């Protein structure tokens, strides 16, 4: 499917009689299984080569298309919106990145004494990704020296103010307790204030943190500026709730920025052929209808369904 000008809307019920699912992808992410069914098989023939250059593998034609983002699932090249004059990533492309991130988190983090959640900030405002990742490289060297069995996942989070900070999920890969104090984390980072939190009170860690990284928290004094967009969510440490605008932080990620980095010893989600429905229970299901105009000007419809299953066994 190579579609343009796509609109997406949720739907309920069975597929139309003339449609059938032609592509299925099932990933085992720890105790969570993600299933994706689509009425088309992805065939991305447009390749991003860097520097704004895209190659059409069918026609061998190269085009400079700055301000566009490639949707790897559909092969569609999408115009990215601008915010305050700066080119920003397309939200659909970002959601694909955050889906991959959620699956990586879910595969490796379940909560417990071997894991901690850090927030790393700067004393002065910083929004230069190159500097942030250079600082994280040094942090990783110190981390490995102090905690040889550790693995990490760093997520850079932008704010409306222009300032960036980093959230890090740290884990002892041998499942021994991660005995990291505030003083330890402060010395490892060395650039400003840090927080160290446990993960014992979070059920589905992947889903929680993707909401955490993409939603924007609203201070009580600013609540009067917003209306129906506000949602209430529990805090990671279990101490009360916070008010957020869902998805608002996605608008502050600039084009071409690497959003997260992971250590090589983290496990990858595992592709599987089928779900053991005796051991798993479906916890989420959503259907989507895509209406599009293809490269020949023809209008069509495609459908996809997302499911999530969870293994509730204690083993």
C-alpha cells in the first residue's frame, strides 16, 4: 500500500465483507504481547538516505524533500507541520517511534528492586542534542564502572520552555538489587539536579512511561487555561495523581532528533507466530479505518487492528 493524504478514524465491529487481513505481526515483549493485523502488506519502496534525500527504489529517482518524514510501515512520505517556525516531526511518525520504545521498555522492565527511574536535569537551560548525548556518553562510562551489571535506556524530553532533560531507566541485568542513592546518581550525572525513584507501583511500565514522555503535565495554577483536553493520571511513585494534556509533548520534538538510546545488553522484543490464549488475556483492542488517495488519484480504504495480551501468571 502506497497511500497519500491519509485520514484515520477508529471503528468498531467486523471488517467489511470484501476485506480481509493480509499481514499480521506479533511481538512478545516480556509478559505483554502486541498483535497488529492489517488489510495490506507493508511495502515501503521509498528510502530515506539522509540530508533530506529520498530514493524511490522503483523508479531509482532521488528527491530532496526537506521537512518530510517517512512512515516506514506504509511507505508514505508525510509533510511535517511547523511549530513557531521550526520544522517538527509528524505526529504519526513519532507515535511509531514511541510504539517501538514502549515495546522495548515492556520487554526489559517489570519493576522491582533491580530497577530505578532517574530524572537528570541541567543547572542551566540546554536544548542541544549533541551536548546532551555527549554528557550521556560520559554518564554511561561512569554507570558501567559503578554498576558493571547495569543496562540503561535514556529518553530525552523537551519542554515548551525550550529546556531539555533526560529520563533514564536503569536496571541490573542479573536482577540483583540496584542500590543507587540520590548521592550516587548526582555524582554519575554531574550537571544538575537528579531524582531517583523505584518502579514497584507501576503495573504496565511500558504503557505508563510512553504516556509520561508524550503527555504534558499542567500545574494547578495553569488549569484555567485548558478545558476538555486535561486528563488525570497516577504518578510513577504511587503518590497521588497529576493532570496532563495527552500527546502535547510530541509537538516539541524537533526533526531528526534521536529521542532515545539503549544499551546493547537490553533484550529485543521477540517475534512469535501465535498467541497462547490459555496463558494470556486480552487487555486492549482497537480498530482503525484508513481512507486514502493513492499515487494514481484513486480513493481506497484499508483497516488495521491492534491488540494487547498479558500473561498474568506469576512465573
